[in-house]
C-alpha cells in the first residue's frame, strides 16, 4: 500500500455518444427496482411459503420501510406443461394455492410480486415452458394473476434474434394494460444497453453473479463503463445481490452493496431472509447507501480514476450533493484519494464529507481520501454543509509494501522481521492538534519503534510518519491495528496479516499442504475434486480428458495459490489440464497453468483446452521463499475454465 500524499489519476475519456432512444413512456422504474429474488439462495428449491415468509419479513425487518418492494419468484414455479388452453399454470406441489393467491397475499402487505420465464422454448432450469411464441398468452396470464414484475431470461432461445424476442414480450405486456416492470435477462450477449432502452426497464449487462469476490469484481469491471446508458426508467443490471449468502466477508459484502448503489443498479436481495445474519441485514438496510441508488436524478456513478486496483467513483445527486466511493480491489489496505477539483465540484472554503457507513460528518479542505481496507469501499456524501463544525477528515493506516511481486504483502512468515510504516494526513481546513501515531501487534510479536514523527500542530495537507520493525510469532491470522489519536478523536486501521506455515520437509502431495493464501475465480479451490461451482465440496473426481486422478486441486480460472517455502524446497511437479466437468451444451474451456518461484515464472503449460490431453509440468524452486500457482483464462473469457492440478507433489 502506498501512503504518499501525492495522488495519481488516469485520464477518463469523454462519455461515448449514446444512440438516441426513448425510455418506456409508462412512468415505471424511475429509480432502480428494489426487492428480492430467490434464485441465488434457493435455486429451484422454491415454494409459496418462502414467498409469503419473505413478504412478512420485508415488513417486520424494516426492509419495506427503506424501499424494498418487489418479492420476485424465479425459475421452477410452474407445472412442466401448459394446460389445455395453452396457459402456464402453477406447480401443484410448490404453489398449491396458485400464483394469484400468492400475489394477493404479497399485495396485502403493500408489496409487489415478480415472476420469471425465459425468451425460449424452456426456462434455464428446463423444468417449465418458456415464453417464446407464447408472449401474448403468458403476458395476459401474468396480468390476470396480478404480477407486477417480469424477469425474462435468455435460455433455449433457438438462435432467434434477441431484439425480436424481447420486443415481442414488451408489446404483449403493454397490450395487457397492466403496469409490469420488464427486466431483460439477456446476459449482455447482444449489448442490450444499445437497444434495451425503450424495450425494457432494465437489462442484464453480464452473466450470472456468484457469491464470490472475484465474480463481483469481474461484473463491476463490465458494468462500470456502461454508465452513460443508464437513466430513469432504463437501468444497467449487474445482477442480483449476494449479501448474506455466506461466501464473502462483511467488508466484501459492504463493497458489493456500495458499488451496486453507486452504479444505480437494481437492488434485489438474493439471500434467504429467514436465515440472514443481523450484520448482513444491517448492510441491506443502510438507508444512506440506498439513498444514493434511489436518487431521483438517476445518474449511474462513473469512474474518475482507477490506478493499481484503487478506484474512485463519483455520482451527482439531485439535491446538489456528490457521492464518492473509494474502492480498494487489492489484498492489503491502501490509501485512496481524490480532490474536489477532480470531481468537478465548485471551489469552496471547505466541504462537509459524510461517511455513509460510519454515519458521521467530517470536514475537508478539498482532498477526499481514506485508508481503505483490503476489498473495502469507503463511501462519502460531499456537500456544502456546516463543515466548520465537523471533525477533521484525517486518513491514517499501515503500509506493508510488497517485497516479492505477486505475493500479497500481508503474508509475513514467523521470525522474519519486516518494517511497517504508519502515515496520517490531515485533509481538513482546520489544523489537528497534537496528533499521536500508534501501532499494536498481537501478543508474542516483537515490536520496535524505528522512528515516530511528532508535530504539535498538523496543518491542512500535512502528514506525519512513523516506522516500526515487527517480528511475527505463531502461525495463522493476526491483526495489526494502527492509526492516530488527536484530541478526543481517533482514526484506526485494522490490517489482517497471515503468518504462514512452511511446507513440510520431504516429498508431499501439494493438495494436502495448507496454502498461505489462495483465490478462486468461481467458487473455492477444491481438494481432491474438480471445481463444480461456487459452493464448497460440489465437485466430481478430478478428470482430464477421461483420465481420473484421486489427488490434487480443482480450480476455476482466474486462480492463485501461494505456499511458503522458506528457501527449503527444490522442485514441484503436477499433471495439468481442463477438467471434464462439463456437458454437451458447454464444451468450452481453456486455461494456462503457471508455476512461479518468488517473482520468476519457472514453468508454463501454454493454453490448454477442453480437447487436450493432460500434460506434466515441473518447476525448479531452489532458494525460493514462496511458490505461486496460477491458472489464467487462456486469453479469452473464463467461461467453464475449470483447471486441474492433478497429483501435484513438492520436494523440500
């Protein structure tokens, strides 16, 4: 992490010219829809009790009060065949009361009901008929039942043009005379942002989300550049929320929610509200973040700068305020900042900067910055309020550096001394009196002060720096707290470090060795099975082009695994290739496999595809402190790039 006061920015090109189009003139979805969809949490395990319970919980848990209104049913709700008149009908076991009765119940709570089908012959789960060539009868059926929202998927579409299929359902919905919000779940395959405005109220810009951090970042990078295409009644949809499903940390869920709100995305809860934790429920009920998403100006936040995984988003608001999000994509804390001038704000003596997660006001002279935790997002609302009465905006945090390229700086082996720097900067108009830097490490660690700068008065724009020498002890995760105290105020940064265990001596199956750090592109890195999906343990036996292996790791690109060697190992070897985890409909997948010794690549498989036989890969590790295993996407998209490290062994 770099804590230097100087800021680096990229030049953001002018927004592209958007083709002239007219949003649907029905006055619907003038702010992004908010509600619930069951698919992320339950898939086809759906019934009317879940929908009724969710409607109840919207009311009792305060979700209705903060703006959530749509309770949406996804796939698998219908009987497998149409009735004698060609109409869809409810699944007799899952929805014994019928969809209209469920809609009536949801409406009785002051909420709205959504439903699902696909612009194809069947839905994606292949459990019920799709809407292709049945648009009018299905639209009228939905209207008769009292449906308020339609998610129209893209599966089994018979190769028919997307614009044709989605326009036919638009016209059918309009013909019913009922207000139904229309969601185009086209996955972004035919650039619906170019034609969706005027066809639907929102359009998916990407493939499906999963409850994994890499997927959230992947979707963010695809959806963020599309800001010019969003406006009231016509929204980019980066897919439903995963907050509360358990696959990410609280910090990552707060980032997910913050960034979706900054992008004026639909906020559809994807967790089972009967089981969600209080902490995750509080994320979903943050009224100040929701207010950014629901702002009536209807502008999607744009990227002001993106440098080395440090992002700055800006979003103008209807009352003249400006929302700013500082997002840290990296695996260690980072100082991220911008300025009022860079955001296009008028020059003023000072600014009120409200932290929307701390719910606290600060004053700034024009620099807007924070030390942002790994995978974290700080969201500010900047205004011309009574800035002089607010606490000074001060950023403070820890700089660990990165001794070896590609190895996260927060991996700190036991007994190996390293230096840490704490920097505090005053961004306020008024001076900070008697700031005092601090750092604390876990019991058993050796902590020595190298230098600690002191100033009685820290003026606007000034910084103080302290340096400590730390020697870790023990094995596992450890927290370092650092920051600055001034007057009755304080700023604290908590950084989680990893003290890794070394690979054992001798020759060991690498899949049985605990890694120091790892990151999977789609779900976890599996041991002794393939990567089946995003849930742990859902794979099959490791199989590469018919060859079955009992030991190894299954990993979906992009993936990295890091092991601490301590200079004691000589080599590793593995069989690699694309796993047979696929079916006739998705015979795709390509990836390359790399072995890195510290910052040097010592083996590279080249691109391997699903057609290729397994090959052996060997890397020399003599003298290396760390081993890094990398699976890339082969230069194309990571779709179905399930790679196997089969029978991997390491000699130390």
